[in-house]
């Protein structure tokens, strides 16, 4: 499902397709994707508007239009923004369509409709609860051992659960947290507060590397590895690979349920006890 890299991809594509272009017409289907607004009112508010900027905060997209119109977009589990031509056949699960001059149509597609589109004023975008409750952004803000030490100090939950808490750190979901902890050689069930400074440094670098790895694959207009929220071509090191050999040591990868989510890990590279060098052995 969409995590920071996929939402960053959506932000880049929306900038490429929409910024500086006037939306000539809007079609909005009556679905729960529209938050607190009737389809006709939604269509009227965005019609004739020109997108001026797109900002990503965690997994949220904040779209600022002219005339003080703001739109916040959350992709939920299966949401995507895609560009098609007006003459293309109807698109399955398309919920909102933004028509542009010249025949391009930008669709908001969402099979399961856990995503949401909320219309507001541009000036209120940074004040939406979905934004003000977020912790620092995992990509844009400086996430280092010192930040993690401060943040994790009183958190006794499993480190993976803490990493996925958007109020702690915004942007990571199951995939990126799983990958970051594998890269850091930290067992996902370790208590966040128990990690020492060396381990926190490894987690900070693991987050950065996991995000960079996925961001390196998102330059195409549509993501090849993801369809309707499901990973169809697995580009990840351990996510979704239980039973396969660890890419580092060839031990079969295992999967554990942590905080209700499946977590792939290497039992050898990510021991539950603190790794041996720390004990001076
Ligand atoms: Zn391993």
C-alpha cells in the first residue's frame, strides 16, 4: 500500500501533470472518498481552478490552487493518481476525474476507498488535523541517532510499531519499516527504548537507505511494482519474502506478526538480543 515513496511519486506526477494548468471540468462520483462534501459541490469548487503547488507531508498530499482553494489527498490502501486521455476507455475504480485543456484527464483511482479527498481553503491546508498530528517527515526532516534517541526514550513498544506511528515519524508503513530494520540488523520486536546509540544510528541509516532504494524506482509515470495497492513485482530486500534466503546470509527469512502486521526478518541478521559486538564478545 502507498507509503512515503509512493506518495512522493504521486506528488511529483501531480506537479508534472497539473501545476500551472487550469482544470476545465471535474467529474466526481458519489463515494466515501469525498470527505464531507457533495460531488456537485466538489466539482464546482475545483472547476476552473489552477494548481499552484503540491506539498507532501508524510503520506498526505496538500494541493494548493488559485483563489484560496486547497485539497488534501490521502491514498489510503489502494488510492492512486493516474493520467489518461479523454478518449481512453472508462477506468475501473476511477472516483474523480480532472479534465485538462488538450484532452488529458487526471483520475483519482481507488479500489477499496480507504483514501480521502478533503476540500478546504489553501490557508487551512497546514492546519488540517491530518497534518498537525504528524511527527517529522522521514525523508524531508533530519532523522538521525540523536532524534531517534529523544523520540524513543520513553517508548516501550516494539521498534517497528513505533516507526510506523505517524505521530512519531511521518511516512513509514509496513514495507519501509520492515526494510529499514533489516538494513539496520535490528529485530522488529526490540523495545524502542532499549536501543543503544549505535543501534539508533543504524536505524536512522536504515530508514534513509530503504527510502532511497524505493525512491530510485519511481521515476516512471506509473509504478511498475505496485498495482491497486498490492506489490506485484517485489523490489524489496525482505518484505514479502518469508521462506526465501536472506540476501545477506542466506538463512531462510521468517515472518512474525507485530502490532497486527506481518514482519519479515532474518533470524540470524536480526537477533532478538542485542548483537554480539556490543557485549564485547
Ligand atoms: Zn541474514
